[in-house]
């Protein structure tokens, strides 16, 4: 479902837009409604972050949202319950992004069964390195599209292997470091994106980390099949009114940039 969605969008000479949200943030009770509104505002895919106390790949904005969600009692069980309710209302791809420890603590078999029941489409687990792919994923997660990440330091050989093992798309990290809004991207970023985009052949490529504005999308649209926006949206949610009107406007403007 994920790959087909991106392909269909690209076939119309447009880029896909994936929005990252921390599950249960900023409010647990209204979160399902919020996700549905984000889809309506223009998101083609949504990544739900499973809150974790030690999110190694995430910058301060998403870390803070995870802390708040955990304080509000959000767990893997409640994330899967939210997912199920969202999928009852919206037939678009939904990806869970989380870390290995909470899933291992929940129990891999339990997680697989419950995620399948909740109609999760894909998984991103950024702290499972390529070298441990076989041990963690092999023959266990066949019902989900598994998305792996490349970084600016990934070698050509490593990118090819990640492309071979990924199924939904390849998540291209634009810059080294953690998630968060970047005001400037150097020429080396474009050079690396062009290099990575040319190496990936099996999957579509989505670009994330630092992407926050329509201007970013216009700047990098020739180097990717779609964009992932997280911190800018989460930050906007933390500052917005109860209707999240400014956040939804941001997503609509990001979507317009992807489609134009």
C-alpha cells in the first residue's frame, strides 16, 4: 500500500508527503481526530511515533513530545488502539516509527499480531542497524512494509543493501545528526541526495530530517520521490490553538508544494 501510494503520486509528476506525529501528542483524547484532519489537510502518508524515553534519532522537539506523551500514559498498546481507530476512518498508509527496546519488551510476537490487527502498513525502527536486520526482521515481519534509513555517511554498497532489504520506501536522512528544523543546507547535502537517489533502484526514496517548509520541498524536489516532515509539525502543534488551524495550514502548504 505504501509503495503503490507513492508510485501513483509520482506518476502524476508530484511528490508524496509524509507527516510524522508523536502518538498521543499533544492530547490523547483528541489525537485520532487530529490524525484524520492531518490526512484531510494533505498528508499522503502518516508516521506515528511510538513515544520512547531514549529516542536516539530524534531531536529536542520530538524528544519533548515523547516525554509529554509518556507522561500522558501513552504506550504501545494505546498507540495500536489509536491506529486501529484511525484505519477505521481513513484508508491511507499509516506507518509506525519506534525503537527496538519497547517492541522487545512488548514481545515481538504480540507486537506483530496486534499491529496486524490494527492494520499497520509499515514499520520504521531506526536503531536496528543493517548488521542486525536478519536477527530482528527475518521471517517475522512479512505482513508489514519495512522501511530502512540511509544517511550521508552511508557507502554505495550499504545504500544498495538497504534498498534491497527495504519494501515500502527508503528513508533518506538529509543530514547527519538528529531530527529537527534546519535553516540552511550546504551544497554537500544536494550532492549526497543526488548520489543516493541515483543508487536506489528498487524502491522509492523519501527525504526527511530538517525538511520544514515549502521552500525546502522546492529546493530538493528533483532529488527525491517525496518528503517527510516531523519536527516542524510537532513544534507547530505545541504552539497552536485547540483547533490546530496553523498546523493544518502548514500541512496544506507543504502538500501544495509537493503537488506543484
